[in-house]
C-alpha cells in the first residue's frame, strides 16, 4: 500500500486500482479548508495521469459528517483582521469543483451524515454519489447571507421541476430517500457495506456495475410527492410572490397547508438579499454548463465578500450564536432589483478562469 499525505486534514491512499481520499477533520465535521482544497486538487491531477488508478473514491472520517461545508469562519476572521485576497479560497475551491466534474476516471463519493455547502461541491459535481442511511444534504447559505455556490447553480437547477430552487432558497434538509428520489444521489448503500464496497472497487473493471450490485433502494420520496405544490409555488416570478403564495396556501384547508406554513416561516428567517440573489442565480443557470455557472457564482461571491450581509450572518450563527441576524435590508420589499443585478457583473478582480 502506497500512502501519500500532503496535510493531515485529508489523507490519500492507493489500493491496487483505487485512489482513496479521506476527509480527516471529524471534530470540525470535516469542514473544508484551503489546504484540503489544494491537496485534493493536486492529488486528483496525479491520479488522472496514473494508469494504475482506475477509480477514485472520496469518503470521510467520523460518523457525523461527510463534509459540513467550507471553513467560512476563516473567511470571517480574515475580514475582521483586515486581510485582503479573501476570494482565494473560493477561487481554488471552484476550480476543484470543475476538476471533479471533468475527472477522466470514475469519481465516487461515499457519503454518510451531513453533506452541506463545500461538501456538496466535492460530491455532487462528481459522477457517482453514494449515500448511506444517515445522509443529510442541505445548501444552508441563505441563512448566513450567502448563496448556494460550489456549482449548486448547475446541480440544483437540474433537479426535477422547481425542487432545486426550493432547496436553494429554503436550505431544506434532504435525507437519503429524498436525495436519491430527486437525483442528488446515484446510489444508496448501507454504511456497514462501505468497507466491502471499497474493497470491491479496488479491483473493479466496471464501476457502475459494482455500485449497482451494492445498491439498496430506499423507501419512496416524500419530497417528490410534494413536487406538484413546490413546482406551482416556486415558479413565482419574484421572491415576494413565492412567499405570498406560501402564506395563502398555508391558510387553506389542504394537505399542503402545513408544509407551506413551514416553508414560509423558513424563508422569512433568511437574508432577503440572499433570497433574491439565489432566485436570480437559479433562473440564470438554466441552460448553462458547469463552468458558466461557476463563473457566475464567482462573480456573486466577489461582490458579497465586499459587503456586510455575509459577515453578519456568520456572526449570528458561528460567532455570537444568537441566531438573530440584522439583515440589511430587513425585508424582501426593500431589496433593490438594481442592487441584485450588480452581483452578476464582472468583479474588479476579474472573472474566474480555468
């Protein structure tokens, strides 16, 4: 066994024809930092050129999380310290997301527990997403004054109907059966079978067939059962229209009323600016390829890091933990459409390149 490590936060092994990467920050829910991004990108480049490697697999240490997102606390601390170059982490992360999507060999993510934000970028952009029974997917960015990035414009906008927009705006928590039902996961495998699956992948000559052999279909998707209601509501032209229609539905005597009430209450807690950015982002993503989506996301990111909304969101959730952010503007109706359009313009530092 040939083992190469570039940082203790992510470990690499070569097991016969398998290149194995293990996210190794379990106490931090395997949150993705800049060193991990650079290490994984470099290792993928090596494995892509190594004829002995037939398949690459990404998994994680610990039992709580695959990867709970990017290390946004470091970005916040950098801003508070007056540092510049805060886009550097995201620049390299987005390029890694592109490398994963274009990887020339089968790229398999073995997911159990939390997969959010940056963790979704590492997995959802890859060819095969295998989720165990405790899989919990979410893009929670609108709750911290941010937006669903790491290629979410691409992979969420391609979910059935308006499911992706619903996930993007509400930060809905999607469990295994629903994640498989909507297409976020390609396979579902019990966590107890992960070691056997890895062993099989070491010598597999047909990765899809190997994954199919371990796949255990979950129960039906409740989220897909609610798709007609979600499609109707989230087709609204504006965030105000979506929220208003949810409020109206929640007052009716119907089986969708309770779900609509929960969705409305959830949206009211999010950053109004983030909600409007996210709606515009997801609409613009239609018909774009991943690289075009990542360029768009880098534009949004660059402008957001120059503002205050994101840092206020991080303060409320991670620093003071009062969960009482003071959004500015505080309501959807006060968010200027011209201000939203500016987030999609090329930033002063230039566009993301590949």
